[in-house]
């Protein structure tokens, strides 16, 4: 395998060189279960699901850890406002995230550790940092990381410490935590229990009752499950600072190598704004799935390069639906000719070389989709020509490539999906494709009246035909 990924820290494409031969360790920052998942949360999970599928297809074993932050300031504040126990509040939204992951066909992580289940690991890490001279307690139950004690602080995000005002997330700053800092740029490792917070939200520690700071859990849990040095740490670009910078500081302060590669995905935006609850433009996954098929939503999120922004709109969904219908329609028609193949058959079928080269180049799924469309076009032509061997080859190629993206229409995941209309879509696609083929022939013969008449016929039926450099596309108006 010749996979190269863009590394945030070096700002370069770097080859993947597994720490342990034949195995890749990945830590992905998962959900803070403060509320319902929106599609911005799913962007990261979908991108890394594709990476994991590609690694496994290339024969690598993947140890994939995706954490759950089930206690932090936001969870405590929101549960208190709702009059709910914080742990019940977190559990409710943890289930919603699990349902969203399943709906979009995401592979389960090797393990999904919770922050509250690893408090002892976090206390041990704080003790280690104090012993190594990188942390101090204020005598009031708080412990802080001394950012000046670490020479490479700021190296992940290429920032100069002297230019920083704080290294805390704005939502985590409060007067109690700030009071004991030697320097306002130090960040909290352990927070003393507050009388205004539930007693159940604190644990005993050498510094008194309290709870871990936000960043601590990821350093402790990645170390526990992936070791001192592992291959890939991932997450959204909004986590680079302060969260990932502080994770790296804690782990380096402990004497661990931590992540060899840092892979970050871009946002989902709506009208140019980052999708987030704070901006009030979140789109909850469960609400979207009431009107958009899960495979179409995944297509919209997962066929754009992970470092490119996804602009969410009705047009985005319409284009994804049209592309999905086109691919699913071909798979259905080709399967009727060549017979069906199992998921195992597809998994053992090699993908086209051009597709492999695209994905090895920083997981370039957009380049990979260009190869899918090329094979799709060839497959449709083979159907027209009655060339059964060519139909079979194109079918397996398309299914193999789409399976890497988690979007094989004939897979067990999607062929039995609730609300799947692939049969109807295939019938519609067959009829429309026949008319488009006839129109293409008329245009080639310069029979413009006939070509225009076919276009008008399709338009009257609510079918929009678009001529592009990649061929003819259609979608329902």
C-alpha cells in the first residue's frame, strides 16, 4: 500500500508507515454527547469510515478507537437547565449518536471508550505530569498544565505561545478554574468540584474531589488502547486548537510519542457558515433522515474530499440523489444480466488501478468517483451492446469501488435499507437512459428537432437533463 495522507502538523503529504507491521492504530475524537447529532458531527465519522474501509481492503488490520465525552461543562449545564440528571442526559444523546452512525452504515469502532470509565487513567496521567515537572496544583483542588514547561507547545497548530491569550476552549473558561493559574495560558487538567454541580459529577483524587479537564481523556484513552505512539489521530479542523494541541502537550509531557500523523476533516457549512449548535443552523440527523434516504445523505457527505468543505443545501441533496439513482440503477440492471454477487465476492474483487491511486493520494474520493463514473458509462454501453462479460466486469468494478466508500447499492446495508426504492429507481433510470441514448444518437446525426423533442418529452415528465464534460446527467426536477 502506498497511502499518503496530509499531515496537519508538517503541512505535507506523508506516507503511512505503521508503527506495528500490518496494523494501523487510529484514534478519532468522537461525540461530546450534549445534544442530538447534526450532520457536522457525521462528516468526520464518514470520512474516517472510508479511510478504515480502504485500509482493510488493502489487507491491514485496523485498531479504531472513537471516544465518547460523557461529562464536561456543556453536558452539566444543559442537563441542569433541562432538570435532568447529567448522566441520563449524556446517555440519551449517546444512543442518538449510535443510531445516526448505524443509519449511515458506519463500521463500528474496535472500542468506544467513555471518559467517565477512565477517570483512574486520567488521574494517573496527571500524577505523571506533575512528577515530570509539567503540571502543578493550586492547593484548591485544581491542577494545571504548565505550557512553558514544554518546548514544542504550539507545534501542532504552528502558533507562538507569546501571541496566545488563552489555551482553554472558550466554553470551558470560568473564574474558579482561572483563579489558580500561574499563567493565563496554562490549561486545566483537573477541576475542583463546585458546590453548584451534582456530587455525582466528581471523583476522589489526590487533589480533592473533582473531574478531569476536557483534553485529558483523549491522551489517557489513546495511550491505554493504542500505546505510547500510534499511527493516526483524527477529528474536525475545529478541534486542532486548543483540544488537539493540548492533547499533544499532555502526551509529550508524559514522555509519549503520541500520534505520527494528524488528519483533520473540513466542516459542513450552510450558506457559508460552519454548521454548529452555537450558530443555530444545525441540522439534526434524525430530522434529515425523515425526508432524505440515509444512503443519499452519506453520498453527499462522503464523496467530497475530507479536506474540502461540504456546502449543505437542497441542491447538494438533489445532486447526491441523482448520482445515487444513476449508480443504483446501473447496479440493478447489470445484476439482472450478470447475476448477483455477494459482499464477499465484491470484497475480493480488485478495484481499478486509477481508483486505488486516487485513494492513496490523501484519500481523494472525488478522484475515485471520476473512475466510478467512467466504469459506469462503460457498463451502460456494454448493456446496450449486449456484451455480458463486459457488463459483469463493470458491475464488479463499480460495486468494489462503491463498497470502499460504504455505498455499494447491492450490499446488505443498502439493498435492504428501509425506504430503499432502488427497484423503482432502476426502472426509471432504464427508461430515462434509453431516451437519453436516443437523444445522443439524434444529436450525433445532427437531427436537432428529434433531439429537442426528446428533451422536451423528458422535461414534461419532470426530468431535467444536463449536458456536461463528464457526459449527460439527469435528475428529477
